[in-house]
């Protein structure tokens, strides 16, 4: 007997609702926040000072408290310590 299509909702539970994700490259940082935080929930910022300031300001405006990423935090630590954003 063939299996029925399981149409249950398979979304994972939200563990950190005030979190953002980052993909950091040499010259650009792509950042995603929850869809309900901004009309444009995925943005790209420069890795230079102006871009880092804009990124920190945007995350604070979006109510982000936690950031998930796979890089050395020291590059951005000084930008995010002021708004109180924690790295996971």
C-alpha cells in the first residue's frame, strides 16, 4: 500500500524569535531578519565602517537580540556591543 502524502506542517519551532542570520564575505554581508520585522527582510551591507554602522542600526531597529553566523566575531563586535546584540 502506498504511503499517503503527509501534509502536516513540518516547520521547525521558532527557538529565538528575535534572531537574525548573517553570511559574511570579504566585501559584503548578507543579513536576514524575520519577515515581520521589515518590508525588505534580507539586506546586503558593506564590510566597511559605514556599512557596519548601518547594519547595526538596522538590526536594532528590527528588534534583533541575537545573531547567528559562522565567522570570527571580533570584526563586528564593536558595532554590536552598543545595541546589545548577542552572537550565537
